[in-house]
C-alpha cells in the first residue's frame, strides 16, 4: 500500500465572517478536500467555536476557539459544561504552544492569515513571471532584428567585393590582351613596311611573294589570336558570373541556416539544434570553397594559358559498332604523340585502335598514348614532369571538351575547347584532385598549374559533387612513352 497523501493545496480553504457574526467555511477546490468534524465540506458549512477544521484526510488540523468581528462580542455555540471545559483545556494548550506566534498574525485567524499570505505570494510570483516573459520577448526581438540587418549588410558587402574583384580581373585580362594585340599589330605593320619597301626597290618577285605570304600568315595569326583572346575573356566572364551567383546563393543559404539555428536555440530543441549545426557547418564549408575557387580564378592568367595550349587539345572519338564514344586528349610532341585515358581508347572492352602505341594495364594508371600520323602541329608548351609545381590550394586550369561533341561544336560547326579554373584540392604521387567549375565528361583533358605547365591528366568526376575531378599525375606517363617520344621531349 502506498502512503496516504496529506499534501495541502496552496489555497486550500477560506473562512468568511459574516456581518451578523456567524462564520462559514468553504473549500477552495483543494486537491484533498476540507473536513469539519470528519465530514467533507461541500459548498458553505457553518463554523462554530470548538469545531475541528482538517485540511485533507490525515492533514493539518485547526481548532476554532474564537469567532468574532472587530468590536463585536465573541459568538459561542451552546455547549455542555463538560464539553466547554474540554474545549477550553484544548484551547489553552493550543494557545500555550502558539504563544507569540499567534499574536504575529495581527489579530487574524491562522487560516485567514495563510490565505492572504498565499494570495500575496501568487500575485508577486505572477508579476515576476510576466516581467521575465516580456523581457525575454523584447531581447529576442532585438536579437532577430539585429541579425536581419547584419545579414543584409553582409550581403551588400559581399556583392560589392565580388563586383570589385570581377572588375580587377577583367582589367588585368584586358591589359594582357591589349599587350598581345599591340605586339601583333606592330609585327603586321613592320611586314607591311617591308613589303612596300621591297616593291619600291623593285626587289625580285620571289622576295616580294615571300613577304606577301609572310604578311598574310601574320594577319591570320593576329585574327586567330584575337578570336582566342575573345573566347578566353568570354569564358572568364562566364565563370566569374557563375562564381558570383554561386557565392551569393551560398551566403543566402548560410544566413537562412543561421536564422533557423537561432530559432531552434530559442525553442530549446536539442535534436533540431544538432541538425542545424551540421547544416550550418556544411553551408560554411561550401561558402569557403566557393570563395577559394573565386580567388583561384582571379589569380590564373586564363587568357595566356588558353592562347598557348588550346590548339594542342583535341577531341577523341572512338567507334564501337554503331556507337561512338568521345573524350579529350592533347598533343604532347610536335611529331604527333597524343595522350588521353585508357578508358577513352578502349571503351567497354572494345578493340584497340591501330594508332595506339602504348597503353597502361588495367592495374596501372588510366593513361594511353597514340600516334597521329603525319602530324606536325601545335603541342602543349610546358610539362611539369617532376610534379613539384602542383601544390594543394594553388590555382589550376583544365582545357578540354566537357560532354564531348554535345558541347564542342559552335554555330559554324567548328570544334572549340572549354576552359575551367579552380584549385588543386588534393595532390599526392598517385592522384591529383581538381576542384573547379566543371562537370564530368572531359576524360583525357590536360590540367595546368598557374605557370601553364601540364601537371595531370583528368580521368573522372563525381556526378553527386559537380566540380570535383580526379586526375593522374603526369609523371606516371613517363614509363608508357616510346623511346622516340622520350628523345623528342629530352627525357631519359
């Protein structure tokens, strides 16, 4: 059996003294009830001197030994002499025990005094609670307003910085383009003057024709250079615009998660707090990665790298039955040794093309070398065979054909390369990770460092993490090169 509940409610009962001198007791909807003479009080119950008032069964007992209004004689109920003597004796003992404590009630009965004390405590507690609640609401409103204006300020600051960075990058690229065009125009003008001088001095027809051909070639190179620079500038503008948009989106997402986190802190939900903390960390990591990519784009001379190497990058197409598989690759030497991935050369286990001179085994690096017959054309300008010039966090660029034929042909059906800029996110002797604004589909593309040196060959990307590319370090190509290619490259 459990112990009997003898708890007393905060406002348990009340005693009312009426003007006619009578008194009644009422139960104040207490938990355990109020009893007089062993009977539970329902509604109003007359109270007489000598009654025993009990707060709950087995609870506190109070003895009524006086009922009087101020200035009125005491009201006594008719009683027998034995009962009166017993009550007076009991009242005397109670008075003796209470002593000075009874007088501290200010002339009020103990029940009335307790009732007033509980009522006053309730009023004070309610006032304190209201004050705490309204103070919290005010502080929360101030915090939310401050966070909102701070987020707006951060967005404005970020937009201003990005616009300034884009302007500086474009001005730098324009200065490089102007310098190259000035040199080309100077060469063109010099050739015109030599041609005019040769004609004026009646030079032999062969000399005049040679100068005319040289002038025509110079004009063609100048036109091609202007087109290449224009494409590089356009690519830079597009990538910077994409970077600005991605950075703004990342900042907006970060601000939203921060607001959700503040609301979760106010509500006190631990599960929501943990989830939002993880989301906020992911948003901060993404914002930091995009900012790093933007800095990398602005630090690489994209126009110079593109102008020097884009003509050496080629589109590779392999036919297997009625199916065509395409990828990228690049000319390594002037004689036509061409580098791409093994999986580009033999897709789906197909037959090895006749032009392939060396290919890595299935357990080796994803590389292959083929020879373009009769080739005598452009090739990549510099190669970092040691791998010392590719370091984590430094700028990087990729030139290739993302999506193959689907993204390679322009309106004139001319094959055009695409360039992506980013950083080296991971560099080891076995793998180089390229993190930039690019997508999968550029297998075999060369990856350059900030100095325009080929440091790796792109081989794969993650569909679920657009921009993350995996590449083979260029040093792993050396064992696959034929002796003829090594001699041409000056390798042992």
